[in-house]
């Protein structure tokens, strides 16, 4: 009886180790894919932004990461569709950031 119990425990331990190895492999693959996507995104942004605009985007990303993500996706979409004829400079980026920021609705709480 004890031998069977040990064999069952050993099989279960091996199964759990296999599952853990598969999960780690999948996580590593997902991280690699995310890194490749990020590298491609940064490459496109380097091509469509002036150094000053890229610096501004990096600075704004510290305070407003979701806004910057939205701007980056919009710029990449425009670049891939061929709608951008020139590089985006700092002034154009500021205007775009202000435009997207003004769309945000202010929420107020009124006490009754």
C-alpha cells in the first residue's frame, strides 16, 4: 500500500513540475512577443517623431501613461495608413496631446 502511495505521489509531483515548466515557457514566450511588439512600436515612433517630440512623449508618459499609449497608437495608425507626410515635431505633438486631453470629461462631485 505504501509503495502505491509513493508511486502516486511521485507521478503527481512529476505532473506538477511539467505544468510549471509549461507555464514558465508560455510566460517567457509571451514576454518575448511583447518585447518584439514594443521594439517595433518604438522603431516606428523613431521614424515619425522628431527627437524633441520623442523626448516630450517620454516625459508625458511618466505622468500620463494611458494618454501617451493612446497617442502612440494613433500616430502609428496614421503612419501605417500613409496619412503622415512629414515627421511630427514638438509643436504638432503638443497640439495633439492638448486635443486628446480636452476630450476627457471632468468629473465633479456635488454634495447635497
